[in-house]
C-alpha cells in the first residue's frame, strides 16, 4: 500500500478532531443529563480508531466495545445519526433502541458495540467465519480493551480464530486500566500481545498514540488478513484521558499521571509532526474549526430530532408480528 | 417407516443442509456424529466445512454462531447438554436475543441452538437439568421443546427457517422413541400448541417428554371416568394462550406438568396467565406437577423418587376433580 500523502494525514487529522469534539459534546450533554445512561469516552485513544479504520472498506465489518464512538465514526458512520442514537432519538442509528453502548450501523459495516466486556470477540470471529464460509473477501475488525483479557471468552476466541484461520483483526486498546483497576492490579501479563503467541497468532505491540505508527502497523495486519493468513492481534498502547465513564471522578489516578497523559495526546502529536513537515499551524487550526462546526451542526440537528414514540416500544422484538403479540 | 427421535432429527438436519447452503452445523463433536449420534454421517455427506467440530468453548462457539448468523449464515449450534448452556448465557441473553431489537431492526439472528435436557439413566445433577424456564424470561428468544420424533422433525425444520434465535430443547429420554413421518405434512407454525388428546373434564398442559406421561395419565384416568384433554405446548416462548383458553373454556380445570423444578418453572408463568386471563372460566385453582426442589440425584432409586411422571399427574388430576367435581358430571 502506498504511504499516505500529506493530504491523507490532514484528512486523518480532521478525523481525529471530529472524534475528540464529538465526544466532548457527549461529555457535555451527558453531564447536563440530556444524554441518558452512562457513556464511555475514548478521549486520548483516537489514533487507534483512525489509524486502523483508514484501511477498511465499507464492506469490512467492525465490532467494538462500550468505548466505541471513535471506532464507529472512523468507520464512516454519519455524525448526526450516531449522535442522535446516543441521545436516544428515533433518527438515531438504532432508532434509539441501542444507545451509546450498542451502536450498530449495518449498512456501513458496523455490526455492533457491546456493553459486556469481551462479549464482542466471538461475534467478530463468527462474522469472519461467515465471510470465509461464503467466500467473501471482506475482513472483520474487533476493538477491545485490555480489561477483556481477564475473560475466558477472550482466550476461547483466540484459540478458535487461530484454529480456523479466521480473517479477523483483534485490536486491543491497552490503556492500562480495566475500568478503575490498573493493569498491574488485574494481570501479571503486561502485554496483551503475549497471549497471541501460544495460539500461533501473529501479533505486535505498538505505540497507539502515534498515528503514523498505528497506520503502518494496521496496514501490515490488514494486508496479512486480506491474503488469507489471519487472524492477527494488534496491541496498541494508549491512554484514556477521560474516566471510565462520564462522571467518573478518577480517585484512583494521581494528578501527575493525568498531566503526563495530556502530554501524550495523539492529536497534538500529529499536529507537531505535520508542522515539522511544513504544514502551517493556521491550516491545521482551520481543519479543527471545520470539524468543530460539523460536529456542532450534527449535534444541534440531532438534539432537534423527534423522540421515539412510546407506543412503538414493543415493536421489533421479533420479525413476525404474531410472535411479538404472543410473547406476553 | 418408523424412525427414532435421533434418526428423525438427523433426517431434518440432512434435508435442511441440502435445501439451504447457508445452513451450517457446529458444535463439540458434531462432525464425529455428536455425543448422541444425531449428526452422524452429515459431515461426510455435506462436507467438513458445513458440519464443523469446535473446541469445548461454549461461550466462544455461541458467539461465533451468533456473529455468523448476523452475516448471512443459518448456523445450527449443538450445545451438548442444556446444563452447559450456562456457559453460553452471556451471549444468548445479552447478544443473541437482543440484536434485532437493539439494532432497531437492522440485524437479525437466524440461529438454532439445539440442546438436550432432562433426566435419565443416572446422568446426575450436572447432566439432567431442565433449565428452559431461564430462557422464557428473555425477550427475543424463541424456545421450542418437542414431544415426539415426528414433532421434532417439523419443529426443527420450522425453527431453522424461522429467522429468529431459537433454543431447541430435546429430551434425552425421547431419543429412542420411534415414530413414522406422515408424507407431505406441512411444517408446524412456531408458536402454536396442539391438542394431542381431546377431553372435557380437565386440561393437562405439558411439553417435551412429559406429554407422553400426560397421555399415559389420561388413559389411566379414562378408566375411572375422567376425560382429560392433553395439550402439547411445543413452544414455551411464545406461549399459545389462545389454544389454552379454548380448552379451558370447555374443561374449566387445568393441570400443568413439567419435569423442571416446579419453583419458578414454565408452569408458574402459565398458571399466572391462566389465573389472570381465564379466571372466570376456572372451577378450581390451577395445579402444577413438577420436580420437587432438589438437584437430580445419581442413584437410580433417588432419581426415580424425584422425577414426576404419569402417576403424579393422575393423582393431581384426581385431587383437582375431587368427589364433588365428579358428582356434578
């Protein structure tokens, strides 16, 4: 694959900015109570979403976790429909039935976020199996956090995916925390890539906050999958700038730790890199401003969109109306 | 030609594999024929890619089957014993059942999970349970429990074609039961119960292996002048209240029989719905026969002592009808 041009990097800068600003709006409106539930932000981890999804076609499939807004947007889902879903609106991706933790945009290859840690891994393997069984060339990517490695389903899925040579890319965003508990406290195994080795799965651990690094590594991994030599596990070391959920006071982290993480911001890093390559700061600021306006307009339109009709609450549990009616 | 329950299940799977290339079988040992021989020969006939052995990883294979169902396959997953469905629960309850609804109708899960339940022959506490009640509590699932080989044939084929996640619960005690198929019979509608024996004094509602016991009990009761109608639920989720209401309107008395523990069982839901929806039709409280509140023991004497059967149904019906009830006839 050709190396990205300067214009490609600018487009990715725009994509990173959109996710950051989108989640800023989620934080604001969850804080004020307008967004129901407890959304989880990927702030600080955006380079993984953008660097990996840059290699995906619309037909490629994506599964994500409770921290999935960035992945869904990076895959190309509509800003307004995604935000409307997080607000619980009828015009949302899932007509307000799913919400922040259950985003699905099937037409765009986003087959779902899950609120159960590690619950998405085997689903992704299944999607990859279906493609393999039906001779379709698309690949499947699943994003998960390091917390998922504590679940049996993680290990079961790695074994099965390796055994059946499934075209699935496991992308671990290792942000050092399983909710409030640090990696040191929840596992003796520092690197998630270690688990890939005994199953014979190709793997590497990379700096997940450096977009060019993520982009290059994901490109290699995707090429391997497209050649039918899957699966692959890409571990991206990253940092969660936000709490586990909106409203998490993060008592378990020191001020120093949080300040150090700010220094590692992937957007700032890309900005420095692009300036070094001769891009004007003003141009990057203009890209950021364009992203801000896009997000703002999408958010305002989503907020003005109609709410679901309470009378429709029982619709769609089953396809057949006769089953819907009879379930009692 | 008479065939056993196992042979007829194999025939249904064989025909569905031949009919629809998106149907795939997977599970522990299924390519080798499965623990009970249901899938014997199918890998040879339809290819190893369509009848696949899996590791002993219930959580992952349930997820795998669900993910594949989202993407165009119609997997038939075998969970060897319903007791092991405990390991599939996260996926079945949190993902499989909810995908259609949570996605606002964008996706569906046309998946059949075949499993096998019930007590027989000293299988003991972790291979004998009847756990169906857990699943009827989950919106989005369909739960089917056939009572005979011919029933299993039609219901399994209908389940594979339904386009919803179906838990298909076979009873190990029925596996050797023989029956002939009626040529050209239409497939049953999932969600419809059937009246197996007509009667006028009491409605006995049963499913799975207990239908056989209910029929035996009805035969016995007829000798003492009690006419019992027997309903085979076939589908536990959804419940066919219309067929039940029609029967209760004639008999005015209801007994519900299942092998599962009585406490919190399918019978509890049925009794509540009959009590609230059909109260005016009832001449007596709804009665339940089910397993007393203990794990299934190993020793044959103990297993026998615990399991409900036709004797318990006869006794319960006699008490339900009572001398006064009989005098009124």
